[in-house]
C-alpha cells in the first residue's frame, strides 16, 4: 500500500529517464526538419544576412567599372608625361610632388578621337596657385599612348565637353595678379581624321569690379 500512496507525484527514476529521452528525440527531429527545409529553399537561412549580403553589395558596387564603355584605363599620368618627348623640359622640371607623393596633375577620360578606347586628357598645374602650365591629350595606339595634342602657353586648361576638346587660356594684362586675369580665350577643337582642328574661339573679358566697387581709372 505504501507504493500506492506515492501516486502521480513521484515517478520511478526509469520512467523519468525514458520521458526525457523522448522529449530530446522530438527536439532533435524538429531541428533537423528546419535545416532540411532551409536547404530545400535554395541555400537561404543564415546566409540571408551578414557577410553574404555585404559581399553582394560589394560586387554590385564595382560592377560598372567592368563595362568596356565606362572603364577608365589604368594609366600613370606622371610617368606618361615624363616619358613623352613632346612634353617640354620646363614642364617636366616643374612636375614635382606638392605633398608627399601627390602630383599637381588633373586627369580626365572620355571619347575625343573616335577610337574604341577612352582618350586621356592631362593637365599639369602649379602647386601654389593651381595655374595650368600644360595640357595634353593621349590616344591609345595598341599597347602605347600617342600624344595627339599639347598646349603649353600658360595659364592653360583643357577639358572634354560633349565630345569636343575645350581649351581655356587666361589673358593677363600689365598689373594683373595671378588670381585676377583680365579675361580668357576659349578654343573648341574637334577631331577630324588624324588631328584636332579648331572649330570655335571665344574671347571673354572679365569685370574689373572688386568687392563690389569698380576700380578708379588711372590718371594721366
């Protein structure tokens, strides 16, 4: 009778062990079921977030550069200038780093000469006041680049504008400071067969108004 007095409040040790084993088996089966379901949906699960997603963003960010129409050629502009016999000795002599290994060189890529590859426009500036001392256009020819245009009449700056080469030259009169030229000449060139030819020329005079006041005319 004492065994009956214990009732449902105290199960035999063997029964409790069997119950725990059954619960553990059910849990393991449930976990395995979730893993199989995740694999069946095409490799989702833990790779939906974290490193998997960041990898896809990284690849997407660099994908446009792989397009032949937008990829910029990998060119060392400074090395190209120094090896070019058409670049004057004066420009090469002044082509020195301004800070550490930073050279005063602006480089642009674009279609100018009708070739399949991008052309390269290089402007050499001074370190102190960024005055253009030379502008050059290079066209890809096989494994090399050919200098097809140069302008070294300082101050000068060249850029690409809707397939044309636009060169701006500052005009200084006696007494003008470097920061305040009297005007500019803008020359537009277009590639024809094997060279650039001038298409238009514009002369602009700058205002002499400084800080809201017009300079008084000089007395005789």
